[in-house]
C-alpha cells in the first residue's frame, strides 16, 4: 500500500464518521483492571440490551482502553454527553440505557464518583479528576477501540509517520525531537533527542530499536495501559524512531504479566503490516521496518537496558558495565536505541504538532506531560496524565479526591523500589525530574503510592529492600550481598532488635551499594532506605534498642 | 610503673589459641615483668577480677558464654578478641549452617558410635547452646582483634607488648595479620 | 548428595500434542538459540511448568549447553521447574496490595490451609504463589484464583473461594 | 603505534589506546585489586574491586571494562575507593562460609590475600551462614559452594578456553550458585571434559583436586592466560 491508498482509507473512514448514522457512542472500558472487575460481561449485556431495543443502527458500542479511574470500574461512557457510569452492575444496564437513550437524562446516583462526591458531575470532563489532567500520551485511550487500526487512523493515526517519511529527513526528525525537550519516561530522564542522535551517528549495516515495556515497579501500570489502550501509537513511535536512527528492525519487550497488552500489540503489528505501515517499503517509500514482540519472563532487572538486551538475546537478564552504551554496541553488538513505551507514545504528537508545542508544556527543564499510576490510600486511584510541574498536592487532593477516610497524608512514594518518599511538608513539590531528585526521590517510571499514618516507614523501606534483594541479578557483589545485608538489618530493626551500630552499618552500606553497584538496580536500591532515613529518621530511632 | 593486670579466657573454642599463647616461650617473662596474669585456664585464678587487658578466646555459643562475656566486658578495660573463633566464629560457627536440633540429632541420636539410647543430654547443670554461634562483637564492644587459627605466638606477643606499654598495636603494619 | 537433574531422561512421546507445539515453535524460530525464552514460554504454557525431559528436549534441539538453559530457566521467575498444583492461588504483593493487606491474606491462607507462598499442598490440589504486581492496583488487594482476578478481597472471602475450588466445602 | 597521554594517580603516562585502565595500571606497577578478572577471558566487571575515580565521570568506573581515553585523569587509591574495597572484601567473607583454618587453599587463597591487602582484621557485618552443598561426585575434583565467591572465572574459562560450557550460574540475587549441566552432580555431567582448567581459574578453595589436604592447594591461573596468548599466536 502506498501513501495514496492510506489517504483513501482514512478519507473513507472519516466520511463514515462524519455522516455518522449513530446518534450515540457508548465506550466500555476494557483495560485490564476493568476486565478484572467484569467489564467483558458488561459489554456483552450492553450489546444484548441495545439489540433488544433495536438500537443497533443508532448506537455504537466500543470497547476501549483505560479511562483512568481504575478503582471505580467497570466503567461505561456515553458520548457525546460524556456521562460516565461507574461500578456497573449488569442488572443496572437496562435502566441506564433506558434513562440515557430514551429519557435523555443520566441516572445521577450511578455516575462516576456519585458515591463519594456530594454531587457528581454530569459531564465527566468537568470533574476535577479529569479537568486537571492533560492527556497526550494517553490521548486516545478510553476513546478508541484499540483492536481496530481504523479507529486510530481516524484520530490522526500514522499521520506523523506519513509526515516524516515524505516531508522530513532523519536529521529533521531528530531536530524536532530535540526541540521538544522530551526526556526518557522510563525513569532516568535522559534527553530522547540526544539518544536518537547518538544512535543515528553510528555507522552500521544494522541497527535496532527496542521498546522497553518491562514495567516492573510494583504499583506501576502506565505502560500496560498505553499498550492496551492505544498500541498503534507506540508502534508508530517506534517506526518513526527507526526511520530517524536508520534501523530496520524493532523489538517490543513486554512483561509476561501483561497478556492483554501482548495480545493487543501483536494484533496491532498484524494490522499495520497488512496496511503496509510496517514491513518492506512502508507507504511505498524505500524505508523498511518491522517489529517483533519479545515476552518478558519475570525479572525486574530486565528494565535495565543492557539486561533487557541480554534477555532479548535469550540469555539471563544480567546487566553489563557501560560504556559501551547500547547506542554504540547493543543488541548483537549493533547500535541500538532503547526507549520506554511512554516515550514512544509521545513521538507522534510531537511530530504532528511540532517540538516547540511540546516544549512549552510543563516546566523549563522537564517538558511535556507525565503519566502516573496513582494508588494506595487515596480516594480515586487509577491512571492519570498531568503536565510536568503539577504539584503533588494537586495530584493527591484535586485529582485523587484526597485521602481515603479523610486520613492525614503521610507520604507519597515515587519511583517504586528505586525511588523515595515525599513527606507531607513537601506536598507542594512540583512533580518534575529535578525537584524530585532534590528531595532524594526520583521520577521513576511513574508509580505513585500514597500512604497515610497507618504506613510504617521502616517497614516500607524493608518491603522495597526485600523486593530489590529478590530482584538482584546476583552478578555484582555490592548488590547481591549488600541488598541482602541491608534487608537483614532492616528486618532486625523492624523486629525491634536493632541497635545504633546496626543503623550505622545500614547507612554506610546504603551509600556503598549506591555508589559501587554495576547497574541502576543496585545503584538505586538504597533510595527508599535513604529517603525514609532522611524524612522519617525518628521512626528508625524509636525502634532501636538502647544499650546500657 | 604500676604492674598491669591481665586475664585470658576460654569460651567457645578449642584452646588452640591458648596453646599458641604458651608458644611465646621465654618471652612470657617479659610479659610477667609488666603484668600479673590474674585469671587464665593455665593459672589458678578462677574469678574474674577487674583487669586492664582480657584476651578472650572462642565464640559465644551458649547462655553461659553470654553471661560470661557481659561480665568480662564490665571487668576489662581492654577486651581483645583472641583468635578466629572470637573474631568471626570460624570452626565453632560451622554449625550455624544447620538448625541446632539437627546438630544435636547428628551428634547424639544418629551417630554411629552412640550407645543405641540416642538421648540428647539435658541435665539442668549443663549449659544451653544458643541456636546460632556469634562472634564477640555481636554481643559486646571489642577493643582489638587478633585473628588467626591459631594466631602466631609472635603476633600475640606483639599485641600484648604494645598494650602493656600503652601503645595501640597495628597488626597489618607489623605484617602480622593472618587468618586461618 | 546433590539433588540435581540428570541430563539423560526418558524420551518424550512425539505424538504428544504438547511436544508438537514446542516442536512447531522451535521450527518457527528457526532453532535460533536467542529464541530460547520464547520457546520456554511455549513449553511452560503447554505444561504449566517445565518438566526436566522437556528441558532436555529443547536443549538438544537448539544445541545449547544444558547449564546455559538451566541458568536461564532459573533466572526468570515466570518459569517453574515444579508443578504448581491443580488449582493456583496467586496473591499479588505489589505495593498497592501490600499497603491494603496482602500480608493478611497470606497469613490467613497459611493459618487455614497450612500453605506458604511457593508451596503446593500434599495432594497437589492447590498451589499458593505471590506475584510482585499484577498491575491491578486499583483493585487492591487482588488475588488471582485460577486465572480469575478476585478484586478487593478479604482474607475470609478468599479462603471461602479456595475451599469451593478444591472441593472441601 | 601512536600513544595517548593519561594521568593515573597524578603520574603522567603515555599508553596504547584501546587498552583498559586495568591493563595500563598493571603494566605500570600501579597496584590494582581484582577478583573476577582473569587475563585471557572476558571481563565482566562484577567484583567491583577495581573501581576507580575518573575525572568527569558521574560514577565510579570498573577499570577492567573501561578503556583509556586521551587525557583521562584516573585515581585508583583515594580514601573512598579504599573504604569501598574493604567493604566489598567484608561482604565476600560474610556471604558464604569461609573458614580459612580448614581450607585447602589456606595460605594460597586470593580472597585471603585480598583481606590482608585491605587490612581487614575482622568483618563488621553479620555472617549470612547459607547452607551450601559440597559436590564430591566427580572422581578427581571437589566443588565446595561454601567457598565460592561467584566470580564466575570457572564459568568463563570452561566456556571460552575449554569450550565445554559445563559450568553456568543458576538462580539470581543472593541465591546464585554455580551449576554443571542441569544442576547435575559434577560427576554425572555430560559436558565436562575433566580438563581441570576451572580448578586453576578458581581464586579460592572452592574447586580443588581430591588428592590434597588443608593448605596444600597450588593454583596456576597464569597458565590459563598463557594458553590464550598461545592460541592467539597460532591464529
């Protein structure tokens, strides 16, 4: 298929959409979370209901990706009114359809947040949960059917790929990404444009693009939602990257724990190949690019790029020292570009709207938006996307609706086992790379766990240390033995048996492991410990046995 | 100069360190000029009086050792962990890889040489083994360590001689550091 | 003595559909050693775990050193060398679930059923496992009972559900 | 060949480009501590003993895997590095069950030597005392996991020099163990050629011939390095 054919298809689809015979569109959230709470059953029931009422020609029922407020699922959205219903019980479906479609008024008691707000917002877009958000990476999640490439095409899908192939040189694409000031969303925040440029500059017969979807932080599900809700967006980002750096082969490494994401991404690859958007001579140009899915097998360390490469090569996922960086010598020793799912999801909007547009969102040093997985002792947990620099307070109290049972906020953990905690006195911290580092935490991939007074910070540190201990690959000494030693010492303190000497040993080991470990896992494993020591030292002191 | 008081104690060890102490041979006379040995398995003193220096051989393996080391710490100005067992449990600690119960079973119930009765001795006057053997430093503050299994007589004499002259020894600088 | 796995094991039946599945996968991947993990996924899905004769079969077909295969299998927590039981109860201990009481669920399972995480009951009826995060944080605490996610469960509820599964009620 | 200037410990040196910092240091008699490095086989940067400070780098670099650049400024013996080397050594000792007094390698053990070099007289951390197996199934050799420090020199020598790949590593984190075949007793391995190279590669008393007793072990790791050199010459 060439460019003209694609335009024809898009035109046809758009015309169909514009002459929409449907008066209504009902989106049913089919993200993994809502499926777990029964949305497939809801979907089936809804379709039956529509059929019984003879409304098939007026109402379109669409299964979509994640809508956001995951703990209120299953969710159902009526368009164009934008009424969202929560916690759908199959027995209510008939009543809802009757009220929405026939009586033209929503059932307020069943709307989103009806049970926790004084009065629910009829138009969910007005609800602070959505109003404070800005969706770029998640733009079409929750609106389109992720299993239909046509849905994506109608929403400007593959326009960016078309644009770079016909109107831009690889250098121009890289310049655009550099101008956007996009930084790697996997956690470290390395400028994406520079990474692309480095890979571009190495001369090689073969280069690779890898999408890192091995989201291993406990409490994080941003990448999963993007892959499930809009797989084509990631695929398009990878293809653009392939064009820019000169790679013809891509790998998407997705966690084995995400079967739905794997299924949808594989389906997306198939559809794209069929449309000539992947494979040889994409859209009739000389650019060829294909993608293969590699399924992770349960190892957190495989999120580290050199370990991920080893895993794709079918080996133990152990990291190796850098340099050489993957940009120089990566997969099978070839120059390799590795970006995170969320980074790839940001590429096509940047190409479509320009790097300058993206760079103006967020803060001067951290441009754009960031997806967070909000969880813990908060009223509305789920998936959110906000401009960089939004304060923690806005996220917790405006978007998240405040603390569960109106308890006092104690701390928020960012960056999972590699990150740190932010105590209440820093609730007004701007969520961007630099501000979080200055508090001893990191942005990480976007897990955000909210804790109240019932959380014991020493136990939280122990929990994360246990995680790192179990996930350490065992190659280098500081991480292999150091995490075990720190875990044992933390356990001792948790058991109220620790002494001041143990605490001193712990602090010394933490700094040692951080500075000497081979890879980022060990290098950041002491972070939760160091940050809880920094902000909640008293809790440790209280646990310590005082010797006479 | 006032004569110092010196004690040597034998906890969970094989007494090899004390044998090595005797290997300082005639240099014991130099030590005797500077200190009185007030308690030791090789002399008659059985009580532990306040001392300037206590050399403690062996690891902490039982309730009795535990009480003893706390008492020694109170009585001694300078407490020296004497030999690999006291410093890092060494051979004494080799039972730590197993559960205590299995260790007892192997020694008393399942041993080929037992008298078929296979009873673990439990007389109240016997000391009670702790689940794990620990080095001295896990229980009390240790002021100096002489590793080695056993430490060389030269190393022992060097350390004693330095302490008796109120100097702080350095085994590494003196090229006398050794384990095993 | 070492409790190991000898390399020489009984031959697999070529007519076993599961063997055919693995053979097809290896052929599709061109017997490339770098597809080892993909092939192991196929085998594990077919058998529920990785029996030693299956590992020996794959090792031979890919011409890999046995220790290289074994080292890869034991590195990844997804792969299991032991049967996981007829019914599986997977307790998520991700941060959100942990904060909301995953430990209480594990404690109750241990108390009522005598099984710790990673153990399989003597009659092979039930296996208990923990996951680091199943990504259903909004449903915390979550338990997966035979591929079915149980959202926001209490310890009592999950014990009841398990008992129904293993037929002790 | 053109040389490049580097400064190591304030001393200016002209060195061949392409060499690692470790090679340069060893050639110029600058003492470097290593455990996982064995000349002739691939470096993996795992023991972290050869970490050095490189001016401009935001982290410590492992000398065995980092190549020299022109005008690189390297420090190998700062207080921080010495402190970290000591902790690493302590962790080595605390991890498994090292009882020098009963070990075949006593007096000839690289780990013991390392302890003396970093002036380690005691280990401040609690010993982990893991239960480890002793594999005596091979007719000539013994593998004692109590004394293994997971440097993986045996694995690399077996794979890269002998080409047998009998050894590898199983599990992960602190549960890693060296295995032969499918965690098969060594004596039943179908890949081992019984060449004995792993014996000489092992820095401690973890792999040893049955014919010897305490303190009698002699190892010749340099023989393996020489073997690799000879092979290169033939090619």
